[in-house]
């Protein structure tokens, strides 16, 4: 870090003139290898240490939106490269702020994930705006069934940690793109293209803006494998194609993934239609025994491929993949949502695990004590995972850590899912 700062004398002056910032720098870098490495790569972020009130007072989502749009107003719309740099600095600065609050205990775990998720949502909204403007400038806006151009009939759907409002530092974004434009229409510009082609290129441009490495780094790594048919499927699906796939071709694990899906950005009207589709798919009555068998089979496959090797299972614990870990809790939640949503719609109202567990408890599909155990275990696992990330360590910890939680989660897995298979 010192070597990185030495190359720019202005930073030495900044620290010399701001002893409070120097103290914060030492404190935070001592506590987190991730924090020190981030500053080493981008010393310009030292500016964020000067205003300690901003450093430890996270903004709301509306404040994030306002701040970002004000920063972008200073950049000409046609200067896409500079717009991308502003987005990258904005993300890095706020990631550093939330890390400072996390390290010092100024923010609890759930607020940290909220902040990181709001940050990604704010950036995705702007990225969609930029990509849409660039596409319309070149090809014109897509025409709807009435031959008119209006609000973009396009949404970005977040899955996984993004959908579940549980982003961590360095999380990639599991996304699915959906449009609802008339496939038989074309755009209205000087270089018209089919609506379907327009939205495919729009999706490609969004991914390019997010994935490209610049001097400010990468915004986010994007994972599109949860779209219909996975990597072999279309990059952007029409809503009708999405519905048909979910009803006739999707595997049970894809319906599990849909439990954590929510619209992040795009058309408000299309978002409402997507939510209706999601509710319909997840509310289908299912045979609990058949469902349990399919969920257990998928869980076993994941553990075999991603969990700790058998010869090491007695010494280390993978927080996410090993028996009694995070994925077991997620699968208990997803099984319950799919098994009982037709009776209790509240189970699929929210996409985050904690609130679904609350709904499960209220619907009495799980004993209150077990629901509380799962909530506490889930928060403990994620808190430890955050600490490991801030120390640049993996999510594999000593087998002695969290043994009571592991045993409790395994017991509840047996009663809530394996017991249903019988």
C-alpha cells in the first residue's frame, strides 16, 4: 500500500494534512487484508477516508441513485468510456465505505448486504439506461403491437444472492434478461432491426459495460447460466418463451432458483407481469415426496462436486457447500416454498431467506424453534463468510467452528426434507 501511495505524492500530502484519515487508514488496513489490497490497487480511493461521517453513514438507495446520477451529469453522454469509469469509481468507493462500516461494527450483517445489493441495483439501472440510449441512437426504439414506441419492454431479473438481497464483497451477479416486445415488429430508426435482435444486442451491451476491465477495474462479473436452457439458450427471452420453458421444460432446481428471483431494473409494467408469472409457477401444487426426492438428489450432487473432499471432512468445513451449511438452509427454504406456496402464498412473497423463514414459521410449516435456529445459523455463517472475505480467505474454516449450528441444521434438514421423501 505504501509503495502504491509513494508513486503519487499528493496522497502523502493528503495523509500528512489529515491525521484522522491516517488513523482510519491504519485501523482499517490492520483489520482487513481486503481493504488494504483494494486501496493498493486504487489509491485514489484514499479520498473516501477524509470525510468520516460519510465513511460510516451509509446512504439509502434513493440517495445512492441521486449521487450517481449527479456524478454522471458531468460526463458527456457520448463519452461511454468515461461513463464506465465513473460507474467503477462509484462502486469501488461505496464498497470501501460499507467495508469500513462492516469492519468497525458500525453496520450489522443484514445492513451490509442491503447496502451492497442497493449499490448493484443502482448501477444496473444506470447501465440499462446507457445501453438503451446507445441502441436507440443506432437503430431506433422497438415498436409495439400498435406500431408505437414507448417504455422499454425489457427487465433485468436478479437471481441468487442478487435476488435474495444478500450480496457480499466480490459477488458476481446472476442475471436473466426478459423482453415482451412484438417479435414481428422492427425498430423505428434509420437502421431498423427486428425487435428480438434489438433486445439481444441490448443484453450483450449491458454485459459488456458490466464485464469489461478498464483502469478502474471491472464493475461486476455476470453469470447468465440461470436463463432458460442455460448457456445453450437465448441471451434474452421473451416473456412467453420464459413462461413456456418454466411450465414444460424447467427442472425442479430451476424452480428452486425462481424462489429467489426478483426484477432489478426495467419496465414497471413488465415487472408486474413477470411477478405474476413467478407466482403462478411457484404456486403449482406438487407432490411433497417427489419434490423432496428431487431436491435431495440435487443437493447430493452439489455436495459431491463442490463440498469438502471426504478425507478432509473431519478437519475443515465449507460454510456454503458442506453438510449443515448455507446451501442446506437455502434448500430447506426452497423446498418449503415449492411444497406449500399453493396453500400459503406468503412463502413466495419475498425472495430473501430470512423473511421466507419468517413466513414458514407463521404458516406453521416449520416449528418456531427450528425457524429461529435456521435464522441464527444462516446469519452466523454469512457473518463469518464476510469476515473471511475481508481477510482475503476462503469460505472453508476449521471443522470446530459452528459445530452446534451444523448439527442443528442437519437435524432440521432430515425432518423438513428427508422425512417428506419417506
